[in-house]
C-alpha cells in the first residue's frame, strides 16, 4: 500500500512511505532529483541524503562491492534491555538440541512471554531469519507458556546478545546466479506429535 513505483523507459523509481518517513530508490539520479524538487513544492520535506537508518533498521552500503547490508543492532539492544538481558552471557545457538518443551509449571502473569515473542518476531521478520525456526516454535506456546518455555525464550535473547552484527546482505550482479536450497526432515524430532 505504501510503495509507489514509476517507470520511464529503463529508469525506475521507488518511493516507500511510512507515516512521515520516506525512502526513495532510483537507478537514474536525474529522475530522482526531478521527483524530489516536485515533491518539495507540494510537501514540507528535508533531504537527509543517503539512507543510513529507517524504522529501526541500520543500512550499510558498499558501492565498490555492490553490497547493501541491513541490521537491527539498536532495536536488538533495546529488546535485551526491555527484558533485562543486556548483560547476559551470550550463547552460540538460539536453541538447545533435543530440548523437551512439554512439561513445566505455568509461567506467571508477571513474566512478559508474549511481549518477548512479539519483539523477537519483529527482529526475525526484519533482518534475522536465523531465529525464524526457534521463534516460530516458541510462539506456539504463547497461550500456555511454562517456565521451560520462558528459559528457551531467554536463550534466544542470549543468542541475540552474542550476534548483534548478524543481518541481511544483498549483493549486486555477482556473475552467474546459483540458487541453493537446504532442508532437514527429521520425522521423530517433535516429541509432542511425532510429525
């Protein structure tokens, strides 16, 4: 809904809007400058130059290597502080192997399990697909979380603590593209349903 695209021959311009923030991307600088001057006639706006951050995402660009990297370091730190995990010891994996999530005493209402899962989901969807599996798995228990589930969520936060710099990197034309896919099918790994 908030992405506008204009094409003019081989030139393409993208405008992404969110409330009062705007990002413009274009492959033709003349077209971009023309658009910015037209928009400034109708709207009060500031040109902040090349984007360095937007909506909690840090943007790093290396034009020589044709590389664009997105991270959410500041947001990740805020999440850790929110849940008192900023000084926790980091771990190398987001989940223990063969962890049994079936039993345990129900978590008290004072433990912010839902909020932690929501915060991790925003991080996961934004720049951290490496935590997608474990966050998805832990979100199954939002309505019936136990102490064991809360410990597992805190482990994800400890993993985030250890991996602030992980994010997504996109590269421009790197030659012959090669698509690789991986999957893991372990039919007995789910101790609850065996599916």
